[in-house]
């Protein structure tokens, strides 16, 4: 029997469970370079962390005046990303421990991500996390991506949990905003330290990011709710 009662936990994927942002950056950089934009930087990419791939591509298309339709650019970016993701995506060690701890305690858990269903499936399968996180929702499956609450509300629905009984783990401001709009509590583990101040509305903010996060401390915090 879990000490968490009726709580359910919903994980963001990229930057929270796994360090996939380098792969997303490289896929986006390659896509842009193929269309003549050769100055895309990591700093520019960091400012886009937390929104869906579709929204990122749409924004970059407009910003750089690219001519191909969004759907074509999105497909190219996703294809390049999947090639990179399948070769290896690093799971944050304490996050893996936390997922395994929740599974051992029978706590319902899910992934809710701005990535495509194919990308989510590839990462969960490749990292072994899919053995524990069998419920996954992509922003492609709901009307609106983060900061809208749709992806989290759909995850709660699939888990059979009330939004008020859900706790979200997030690394970026749009996700924290989405969790609160959904009526869920949120643990924020910033991917970029410089963005920690933007996540201050989280119920628990670990300003040190993944270096500060531990599975046991997170579990103990949940038991205090």
C-alpha cells in the first residue's frame, strides 16, 4: 500500500526525465541549416525549452522567414530528432530511481510531453522507462500544448485521477503554468538555472535543478501533502 493515498504523478519528459534537449537542439540546428539558417545557437534554443516541437518550429519558421510549410519543417525536425534519440538518450539517475520507487509503491504515473508520440515511444522504449510509465500523452493528441493544461488533463483522465490528486514534475515555465491551470500541484526542477525565477509559482522549486533532486526527498515531500 502506497503512503501517498490517492495521489498520481505526471512527468514531463524532455529536460525532466531525460536530458533530450541536446538532441532537440541538434535536430533543430540541422533542420535550419538545411534551409540556410546557420547561426542557431544553444542560447536561442534554451529560450524555447518547455514548448512543443510544433510551436518551436512555427516560431522559428516565422522568425527566419522560411518558405516550406510548418508540417514539412516539423516532419524534418522530428525525423532528425528520432535518429538522434534512438542512438542514446540519457535518463537522469535520480529521476529513474523516482519512477521505479513510485512503481514499486503502486502509484499511478504517466508522461505528458510536448514531443510527438513517436519521439515519446522511442525514448521510453530506448531507456527502459516504458516498463514503468505505460501511460503517455503527446501534445499532438490534444487541442493545445503547454502552457495550456490540455496534455496534463488528458494524462489525469487516462490514469483515472482527479486533477487535484495529481502532482506534476516539470523543468520549464510553460509546464509549471500548465500544471497550475489544470489544478495540479507541481515540483519544478529547472533545466536551465537562469530560468529558475520563472518557475517560482511551483509548489516545490528545486533551484539547483537535477543536481538538487533526489528520489527519496521527492517521495517524502509527496507524503507530506
